[in-house]
């Protein structure tokens, strides 16, 4: 199992942007999202395995943000935007081909958004099996 924490405010994956090149439409990732993915990968690379993991993977993520002073003390979960799935997408894309061969290997995801005294993203990567097939 690989476990680490990236100390920074979690950033959601942005929507793809579209343009045309001549007569051909193209989708691209905006600069803010690309920079966030690069930053997340750069902070995570020191925990990467020698070779990318093959086979099924369980991914457990905790996204923490500092609670606004306007929120009551009893509130623990971060229920406002951005959406949890957009945080997950950014982490999966940032770690793809570094920690695992392809993000299609992720067969189980557990994730939550919470308030804490610091902002961070906690990542646990658990190989479930070792596969020698590429199917």
C-alpha cells in the first residue's frame, strides 16, 4: 500500500475547453487545471513505486479544506462546491502513468470531503491483485 499527503488546497478538475483548428474541433485542458495536475504530480512523485502498478487498484482519497469561520463548530463535512467527483478526476489524471499504468485499473474508490485545520489531499493506493494480462 502507498499512502501520502499533498499539503495544498484541493483543486477540482476543470471542464474541457473546445476550439477549432481549421475545420476540426479540438478539446483541451485549461491552463489552471493543467498546472494543478502538474503540481499534484510533482508533490506526489517522491512516493511513486519503482514501476507503475499493474492490476486492480483500490483508491482512497480524503480532501480537506480549512473550515470558514462562518460555519458552526459542529459541521465536519465540506458540503459546498466543488463537487467530489471533480477532485477525484484531477487526482486520477495527475497520477496516471506514474503510479499505475492506466486509470481504468481503478476498480474501487472511496473518497470524502472534510473540514480540517489544514488543507490537504490524502491518498491511499492499494493494489488488489497483480495481473500479467493487459486485457
